[in-house]
């Protein structure tokens, strides 16, 4: 993420948007389409395009803060998807004004995919956390050696996820969908039809499942430094104060909102330092 002061002022300043549409994409997901509210006295600078995997903070009219992911065109509509929907009345109704800050955090490192086979693993509704990365990988398909997408869960993917999977398959991705009560996320690592030492893995699921899957991939030969985990769902306060998004306790703690939300498995397994 850029580190100059001008970028920091862009990211921290709230920009006003109006909600023009909202739809429920999957359990725990809500996608909002926003348009700039130029009549508001919010920050005048245009929003900065996010890297795949970075997140924004959306503040609703009731003061609720939600971590969201998505994409936008400069000075154009902003489409954001919540990474979790809290209990209570649905936030951000059509016509409401919301404030957006960001983007923040680390995104997917797709540069290491050049010349390698990429395995994207999503558990149920977490596919939304991989969407922007897969879209970029599909668009740059000549740069990598192949794209494998494994989606598993206890229930089949919802219609919107199916549409994404079908679209990616039409563009050459090898897509596998497995559902049922006996399905485990680690199954994605059991049958690798490519050279593991030349692979890259992007994982999106509950943290214990991602850790188990990453461990299985390492046993199969995928280097830990080329396995990345999406920890967006752990983010709560978005400012590093509550400690609820801690993903590593020993040695130097790691927090999803500050050190992530995309975190390399090698960082999670690195030896603790006094």
C-alpha cells in the first residue's frame, strides 16, 4: 500500500456516498452500490482504487462501522460487499448517505503468481473475498501457468456465486465445487494436479480451516511463503484497539485490521521472537 502522506490523508478522510441499490449476495454478505454525494461537505478528493483484498470502512447513518471489500471506477459508482452483516436491522438502506474511508491493509500478492499455478480455495460465502483477485488473475491469464478454483461447504453456492464460477470457467479456470455435511476445506489440498513447489494458494474461510488447509498444502510441497489467508471476517473495530482480530498471539501479535487482512502463512508460522 502506498506510504506517502497524501495517500494517508485520502485513506483516513471520509467520503460521502448515497446508497442507490442493495442486495443480499450470500449469508453474511450484502452488496451496496454507491454513488458520490457531491452535495455533502465530505472529503473532496476522489476515492483511491483498492488492490484486490484490501478493505474499506463504511460508516452508516446510525454510526455503525462495517469492513467492506469491492471495486470502483474513479469518480464513478462504488460497489462494496460487507464481509459480515451484524445482527439487527439491515444497515445502509437505499437513499441513505454513508461515509467511506480507505482502502486499508494488505491485499493479495498476485505478483508471485507469474509463471506459477494458482489455487484459490473458498469455504461457502467467503468466495466474495477472492472475487477481485480471481477477476484480476483471469484478466491476466497469460502471466500464470493455470488457475484452479475450489469451493466447498455444507450447502451449495448461492446463485450469485454460481454466476461468478461459471464466468471464470468460461475464461479457462478449472472450477471444482463440493458440498455436503462431510466436506472439509482441507480436501482442496488432497489432490493437486500440478507441481506443488511451483504453486501459489489463496485461502478464504474460517481461520482454523484456513490454517489446517495451509498446513496440508505445506505437507504436499507448497511453500508457506506462497500461501495467503484472508482474515477479513475477523475485523471488528477496524482501528486495532479491541484486539478481537488477533490472528497470532505469541511473539509479535498480528491483527487482521492492521497486519492484514491478507496475511502470509509464513508470518503466522514464523518462530516467536523474544
